[in-house]
C-alpha cells in the first residue's frame, strides 16, 4: 500500500468513526427520556408488613410451652442419640466434649461442676428454661453467639420438644412443665416482636 492509498484508508476510517459518534449523539437527543418522578403504576404496599408478620408467625410454629404438653420422652431418647457422643445424662456422669446433662433442665446456665465453659456461655444469664433450651437446640450458634458447641441444631420443633422432655427426667426433681398460653396471647406476642422490624 503506497502513501496515497494509506491516506485514503485513514480518511475513510476517520469519517466512519465521526459518523458513528454523530449518530450516537443524535439518537440520544431524539430518544432522550426524562427519569420518572413516580412509578407509572402505583403499588399498594399497605399489606406488605401484615403479610410478612403472618409468614414469620407461621414459620415460628407452636410455642414450646404448647409442644411440651405432647412431647414424648421415648422419642426424645432416639433424638438424643445425635447428642450422646458429646454428653452423658446419668447422675455424676463424666463430661465429654460437652458437659454432663444431669439436672440441666431448669438449672442455671454454665454451672455444672468440673466443666470448662466458653466465655460466651459463662456470660449467659438465666437458666435453662424451656424457651432458652428450645432456642439453643434450634441453632446453638445463634442462641448464644461464641459458644463452643459445634452441633448445628435440630430443625424439627417436635424433635426439640421430645429431647427436652427426655432430658427433663434426668433430675433430682423434674423441672415443672410450662403452662400453655392462650393462642391469642401467643399470636399477639409474635406480632409485637415482628411488626417493629417489618416497619423499619
């Protein structure tokens, strides 16, 4: 290619490039659209919070106080097989990876003699009542963040109630079963807990 042909080729390429840029600018002017100030089709969001509340309440399932009324210790013994590698239940039983669980239901958290508890567990106030046991057995890492238990938890609410009922019998005096709250009270408490979060 001689110098004259190269100049023609370069000129043609430059004209094509300028034409593309000009076409792009022209199309932006012709088809320009101002951003919408509001949605063209308004959406009614008044039911979003209430729907979310219903979903969460349904997902939460029956309260542990209600589940304990029909819990089965014999079924809990079968569920406890998942825990037996780390825990013993007999009076004066040895600690394993986890503490011995004699008298655990209703006792103060992290008070079994001779076991080295995590700082998170030692900082936990209160006792192993049915509510805390249920939360802990659901997701130990969420119930008491920073604790050393590696078990991921029991998904089925009936499994949790059954194993708590099973553990309840290993005590000098079994912890009193929880009273069943009225259904209306349970629903009201669940809604009160969820509504502020849904409104944020």
